C-alpha cells in the first residue's frame, strides 16, 4: 500500500495508537504467553480486533476502502486478519473437544493416585482438644481486624487482607494474612517504604498478633504498577499459567507469595494441574521457580482445596467412563460442598467427605490430602456428611440460634469425630461441639474445649465404645497430693496437681477435684508423663 507523504503522520499516529492499545491491554489483563491458556486466546483475539480496526482506518485514510455493488471491499491485510481469526477459532474448537472429558475420561480419572488408609491407626489419637485449630477464616478476620485496630500508627493507612492462609509453622497451626494499602492514595503515600508487616493468628487460643518486619513488604495485591502482585508474577514468568496465589511465611517468619504453576494434562485445554510453584519474596520481589519434587518443606499450600476436590471429582465420576458418569452413574462418588484443614506433624492436609452421587446426605468416607505434595489417602468411614453434623450441633442448642463452623476431623478412641465451634450472630465463639461421624446422634456441646471433650468421651463410653489406646502405653499410678492449683486460660480451667514426690500433673478441671486436698491419695491414668487422661479413686 502506497502512502502519500501528507497522510504519513496520520498513519503513523494510528500505528502508534494500535501498539499503545495492545500494550496497555497486556499490562492490564496480564495473559500468559502460552497457547494452552484461555486467557492467551482472549488476548490474541483482542490483538486481532485492534489490528483490524487500525487496518481499516489506515485504508480509509489512504482511500483504499472501496464499495462495489453496495458491498464493502476490505483491504488485503484485513482479510488476512479475518483468516487468522477463523483458523484460531477452528483450532480452539477442535482442541477443546479433543481435551474434553468425552474423549479423555481416563486421563482425567488418572490424575490422582488414591491410597486406601485406616483411619483408626493412621490418624493420631486426640487426647486433648486444646491443641486443635478450630478457628475458621471468618473468625480469623474478626480477630485480625481487632489486632490492627489497636495499632494507632497503622489503622488509618492499612487494612488486613480478607485472605487468610492456613499454615503449619514448626508443627504449630497458624493463619496468616498480610496488611494491604487502604486505598490508592494510601499506596501513593506509603509505597516508598511499603507494608510494615502481617497478622499471625493462633487458631487454637483465638489470639492474634501483628508481626512488624524489619524489611517491609513491597509486592502486594493492593499495590499498583510494577509492585502489583499479579503484575510482578507475570513479568517474572511471562509464559507460566498461574493457579492460586497464597501468602505464607517461612520458619523464620519471612513473608513470601506462593503461586502454583499450572499445565494441561489432557490435550491443550483439559485437566489442568500443578506442575511447580513460583516463590516470590514479598519484600524484595525476587522469584524462584521450583519443580514439584523440589518444593521447600516450609511451603504448605501448593494444591488448594478447590483443586484437590476437583481432581477427586474427576476420579470419582469418570473412573468407569464418561458415559457412565452421565447415564447410570454406577459407582460414581464426589466430594461434599466444602473442605477443611488438618495439621499433622509439620504438614497441612485438606480433608473433605466423599458421598455418593445419588445420596448427598451421608458420606461413604473421607479423603485426606497433603496440600504440599498432593498425596491422596481415602478412609472408609461411612457416616454423616459435614453439613448434617453442623445441623446436629446447631440443633442441640437451637434456642440460642448459634451457627456452626465447618468442622475439624479428629480421632477420638478410634472414632472419627467432628469438632466445631458454635458462634453467635456477631461471629463470637460461644460454645464447642463434638459429633460422632458414624453415629451423629452422639452430639455434645459445652462452653469449654476441655469439658466438651470429657462429655464426648463419656458418651462414647456409655455407647460401649472403648478406648483404643495401646494398653502397654497406658500408665496408672497412685500419688499423694501436695497441692492443686487451678489456672484459667481462654475460658478453660486446667488443674495442676503437685504430688508429694515433687512431680506435676495437669488435667482439665473436674469438680471432683474440689474434694481432694493435701495428703489425699489420687489414682491417675496417663499415656504421657504428667498429662492425665483419667482420674479416679479419691481416697481420704
């Protein structure tokens, strides 16, 4: 196309505008330069539209658009763009079909390696409930906001993010969330220094603390321009497809952003799964990529709960073929509507119930999945699904209209047990409840964790369910009491018993202890020295 000299400035301006529009669109939408990503193709078509409009405008300026028999005749370049768009549509349709569950059902169902486990022997017995993380994210937000509210130098400039990450730090459960800039103008004011820290919530004791950092956080979802989290991740890895991004801290308390990297396993567009992680230092913006087998142990969440449930659903629905999943549905199972977290050792596990497609009122079992390694274990424990147990707990104190949190799953005397908190309309924890999974008529509630555990153990005993602890590990001895001290902590009372020999034992408060004094004999049972699991034989 020949361009007259006097029209060249207009054409140049149109070209520059097209490039600017494409550049701004990329800067805002941040698609991966990866043909396996739907976002890439959306951006690709946007580029074609921009180039097509620019081509028409340039042709109009140069007088190259003509009308023949009342029909618009497009310039050659525009026709080429239309051809490319048509080929791209054909490509997407064909490869989407090839990647679908209809043709790749086996690939989808083979995404997980499901191991059968024994719940009673593999899940550690819970002897006390005072070390279980019962706080949900909603309660964590309330406590975290209160903590920030006590810091007068920060409350007007920052807010606590609503996104809390469940982590295990040296075997102890915590929920962590970074501060965020309160607004664009607060970012302008504070961006030279950054965000001064994050909130760490203790979900066992319902306490929170603000952690001030010596080196401030600079990369954040609430920042703008190059310090915006997703923009920083995209510029660090232009071709990677990101899944979820979590805020975590290492064992020294240094903050990081953990972004899972996704790839398709069924054709170009199907069965997306984690292939690695990109770890970005929240303070410096430095990023390191790790393959699945190289991920540091302090990282807890690589596979998020939604992906974990999705992968099991593919397995449960498609293991007998696609047409079985939509017709007879023989043997089809799916996860329940939500999931919870459980800390075992220094790892965070996602657990959720598994139910039959034809019956969503009861579970046929549970899956427990390591959220860092993605290892699946299935436990055959038929019983109430989580929401039925929550309804049972709420019904036992229906006069208060409390709302149950999503339960945690524990092992009490070999029995799979739900434990949860009951909250009032303001989100304040008022009571605790324990519900037997197999027999959810066994429901107990109490105002303290220790008492609810004692009541539940008593109900199990009344139902003829025996303690499954190894008899060789159970120690029973008779001590002479020197003194007893009662220490209240977070609504619970712990009794500390000093024996005449100088040994100290502790147990949850028992009213019978009020009758015991100096010089009395007391028979105690424990599996760990000093941690009493039973009291009896009060002798005067």
